[in-house]
């Protein structure tokens, strides 16, 4: 859907952020993108709850 | 040969050392036509890291130019122009006034002018500030019509996902570094700047003098050696305690204490003029084709329904997780781009607990999107 480069994937890691995709890259994939972000949010919430219960 | 001159050391043919003392080139006399103030401006604009900025802000790791001759409003409807405006990776702005002391401008006028520029920049809205950056000298690095300061900052090594917040806070509070970069020492300027730093010791503004020494490099050209003449003196010794016991803290608890001072905990202000969803969508509609604008409408609508927390910044909107009084941004949208992020500190904190299934899931986050629904990242073609 979109190429989110990691620093080690590009010749100049300092410029990775400027390669972020524009909106058109999400064409027909908006729901899948939001769904993935929500799942990652759940992972973070779970981790924080685990840490709080320690 | 003058005392304290730089020395060029080379290996000689017999395995020993050969030293050549470099001779100082005056920008005031023989080369008067060649070395104008625009010469200093051009050097700083092209190679901003020549400025010894860590003498003032040790946390800065890199600088980039925001332009030359940047117009700023002064009192009485007048307009001045900042010779060089630089941006640091930690969010600080550096305003530079270049000066060849052969020019008969009064020292007091130069210092007052620089202070006025600092005040003017801190009072502009972000949009007005960016509009003025676009009007700076086209021979420098003006902001492009579709470029924002945050986008320019992404080119800086060391700029992280907190940049936009810090940039906004520093600029509004006037935490700006003001520098006079000159071809030599002017004692009255040194005395005046020193005096200002003493009497406005509690002011967020930092003021300094930098000398560019120009020396002949035999058979090669010339070398510029920057030297800080005046830096902020440390008023007292402070102890900083950072509480990292709790995990996933975007804003750690920092307690600062010093001699005869009660401990105090500074609080970060929320971003000024946060963008609303409506305002951002308006910008997206005005800058993109209709089908892209509709796509953005759908994206925001989906995020609204997602249960994630929204946070407005001056030039973008973020969706993320609100935990324990903190906010962890995950997706950020500005008028042109959308990007995904997890703050490194959150990732590191979670990775420390290796046995946690949640942290194991997060460790794999770089591949998460790729495995689920994207193609695997590939190297861009040069």
C-alpha cells in the first residue's frame, strides 16, 4: 500500500521522512490503514496495562 | 606570523612533519570588493553547520537554513530582513545578523536590530512566519510554496517526532538564539552583548558573537575558522533528576534544583493554535485534486470512528493513544502527506520487557504494515 522506509533501507537515513507517501497512496486502502493503526494502538494499550500491573 | 594562528601540519617526504602557519586575510582592506556581508550570508546559508551553535545549546546536533534576507515586520509598519535564519534539529531557531565591522553601522543599532528580529519572529503566527520564509532571497534556501517548516526539519539528522511541538513552544516563548557573525572582534559589541546577557539573564533569548576568521591555505584556497567570542555564562550549577520509572512516558518528570532554589518542575505548554480537522481538510481540498480530497475526507471519517485520540498541532493532526496522561502519536496527517510513527522512546521502553507478548508484538512493528497489507519496503532508486 505505502512504502514506509526504515533508516537502514535507504542510502541517506536522514532523508527517510521526506519520502513519506502522499494521500493518493491510500487509494482504496483507507480502511485497511486505519485498521492497522488501531491494531497497533491496541498493542500499545496492552503493553501499558501489563507494565502498570507489574 | 602572528601569535595563535592556525597551523597546517603535513607529512613531509622524509617521514617527518612540516608545519605552515596560516596567515590571516583581512576582509577589510585588499579584498574589499570581494568580501561583502553577502559573502558571510552565503557561507552560512550553504553550510549552516559552520556555526558553533553547541556553545549555546549543547543539545543541538544539526542545523539547516530557512533562508537568507527573511522579511520580518518591525514597529511603525516598517519591515526588516534577517540576514540568515537557521533551524536546529531540537526545534530552536537561530537568527543571524552578519557584519563586516568596516561598515560604519553603529554597534548599538546592530544589537538592537537583532533583538527586534527575535521579538518579531516570536510574535508571528506559524502561517505568517512560513509565508515570510517563502519571500526570502531566492538565492538562498527559501521555503517552497508547498513546503512547511516541519517538512524542512525532516531533512535534519536528529529531528524526531517531537520536533513540531518543541519548535512551536520555543518560538512562542522567544527561546531563540540571536547571533552576530562578524569578521572580527569589535570590543564595544562584545561589551554590549555581554551587558545584555547579564541584565536580561532570566530572558529566554540567548545572545552571542561569532567571529569568522579567514586564513590563506597555501596552494588550496582559504579556510574559515569560526570562533565563539561570547557565550552565555552559566549562572549556577543545577541538578537535573529524570524519573524514568514509569513506562511509555512521552513527558518524563524532570526536577531541576540549584543553589538557594526550591526544586521546580517545568511544565510544557500545549501547542498554540492547534489545527482543527475542518481547517486541515480545507487545506487539503485547496492543495490537492478533488479525488485526493475525497480520500482525505474518508480517512478522517474512519479515524473519527476508530476510537483513537486526536491531537491538533499547528500544521498537522495526529491520531494516537492516550495513556496515563500521555499521548502517543501513531498516524500524522498534514496538508500533503500522511505518515505512521511510534515514538522511539515508547518502543525502547516496551522492548525492555522482552517477556511481554505485547512488547513482542510491538518489536515487530516495522514489518507490521508490510506483512498485513503493504508490499515490503524497497530501496528507492537514487
